[in-house]
């Protein structure tokens, strides 16, 4: 029985790019991890080893660097769209390009007023500290002369020390969990959201930087302001808040691990622990995932 080659792609993974912008009063830094994956008329290289339709992955790496220099990186979304479109439009054998980018934030180091600085400096303009908060992400797919843009973030750790319960759940012979009427709710947010932006229609690109900032704000506000009876409820509230306030977004998918905090039993030590000392367990953990989208919109964010 003959075999059939199925879906396939190839590319360059994890190209680390640090772009320093020096043509402004203060230096600006973009620190990226870029992945490229290309698909198309590539069966021959699998079946016969013929490489006449294969763009070397080393060339992809060089293109990633060259576009950072020639076009800059105002936003990872605009940069990614430009890269994806280039690979498809410049290579007849390529019909689909997927660009995945992670951005690692850097914050400026500020000095105290009156502190000695090197001669001629009235402000520190070139010193940064790596931000230990979340990682910003984007995935751009260019296919059939249009772009699909999915932005996101990961590793955003949040916690409510009260205003959370978990009770009224199913109980069977294996259930030992006690109902909680006042608990710590903590999670590490992984979020992705898809834009309605369609490059093929000639529409102007959204303000990617502002959109990211605002989506992040609404996720955090919804988490903080929701009296939660379950992490599922918090998930829906967070996604709903984004869709309500950001009209450029059509779909939100969240993955929320429940970072369990268990009250430490100190009775045998003769100490009353009145909801003040907890044990933070790293595993196992509950994992809550879900997609929320506008009515009439077909969800397209991949499910892990």
C-alpha cells in the first residue's frame, strides 16, 4: 500500500534578535525570539531529496535580522506581518508562512535626583533592566493573500487573597476536597486573542502597542473585580471584558492553571492559623481552559 505525505512545514526556530533604536533622544530596545515555518509545494524534497524549491533555513534567519535592521520593529505584529508576507510573495513554492514571536520586556533604569552621572549626561538614556513579568507573544499566518493575527501573553502571575470560593461541586466516594468559602485564587495567565484585521482588504493596521496594553489591562481588571465562585467564572469574565472593550478583537482563548494555596494546619503545634499562612503547591494543579468569541464568529485560535 503506497504512503502519502501529509501536512508538512519547515523553518528556522528561535532566532534571537535584539534591535536597538538609536535615532531617538533615548535608546529603544526590542528583544525578540522569532520562529519561521513555511509550507507549500515541498513534497519533492521529502520524496526524492530535491531541494530546488527549498529556501534554506539559514536564509530565513538572515531575513529575520535584515528586516529588523531595514524596517525596524515598531511592534512585533507589524514586523511579523511584513516577514510572513515576504516569504510567501518572494517564493513561488511557498503558499503559507507562519511567524511566531516572543517579546521580552526591558524597563529603563532611572537614577535618583542629584546622583553623580558621567560627564554630559542629564538623563540616563541607555540603561535597562529586564522585566521579570509576562512575555508578550504573537502569531501571524500569511496565506491566500491575507493575514491572520493572534496576539497574546504568557507567564502573567496574578493572585486574589480573598473574594473567591469553591463549593457546591460533585462529590463521590473519591472526593476529599473540603468546600472553600474564602480562599486564595492564583493563576499564571496564558492568553491569546485574534484580531478581525484583514490585510487583504487594504485596511489600516490597528495600533498594536496600544491594543496590547489595553487588552492586558482589561484582563487584570476583570480578574481583580470578579467575585469568583470558580476559576472558570473568572476565565469567562476576563475574556468577556476584553471583547466588550476592544472591538478590534473577535476571539479570546485563556489557559489558567490553578496555583493552589493550602492553609497550613498548625493545630499540633498549638498555633491558630487564621487564614494567614499557606503552602503554595506547584503540582499537580487544576488547568482551566476556554475560548470566548463574538456571536457569529468562527473560532480559529488553535486548541492545544
